């Protein structure tokens, strides 16, 4: 299990003129953000959050106006790994998969997990081969993960 902070959202821009920000969520929903009032080792204090178009709208005590909100664009909102609830059998946090070595069920070394995406039909992991070439595999093709990610050989290009 990783000890790195886990990113729950990223600020993608300002919303209005009073310092609210638009968020791209990596958490399940805005309720996941409400469970954590402090982000980035206490640097940001959540005052409010609500659903918004394609994500959420949030207000932080430290962001006073639109100019300050725009400067925060690209800021990831992180919490310590230990602040998250324990996982049930078969569950994972995206942050725990990124950086793991990937192998096929045939034992072939494939590369490293560099991203986990979800385009609406379930999680997809992106693997970078040692050559720099990347490919994506649906998570249902991953029968095992932990110290490494094992990918069904039928899904390997």
C-alpha cells in the first residue's frame, strides 16, 4: 500500500468572481470531498462544495477572489492515504496502481502503470512500455493487482 498523498480532485479554473473554483473530481462524488475539510497538508480549508457542470464547485477559505482562483488552476487537492476509508475485497485506489510494474498472465514484462482513467464505462489502465509506447487495458482484464498488475494476455497488444 502506498503512503503517498491521494489526489481527490484538481482545480480546473475559477467559477464566478468571489473565489469559487471548478473541480475535476477523482473521488466518487462531492460527499467524498466533504469528508475532508483540509487538503494539501492543511494549506487549503474547504468551506463548501456542491455539484457543478462536469464536476464540482468549491469554496476554500484561502481563495478570496477570481484572480486567486485562477492562480490555483492545476492545483491537486490531496489528503493523506491514511485518511481514506479501508478498501473492501476487490476495491482499489487509483493512486495505488500508478507506478506498479505490469506483466501479462503469460509472464511477459509489459511496463509500468502510468494512469488510470474512467471514460464512463469503467476504469481503464494505461501502461507505458520501456520503449515509451503506451497502451490501455480495461480493468476487467486485470485479474490480479498488489505488488504488480497482471493483465490478461489476450488484451496485450
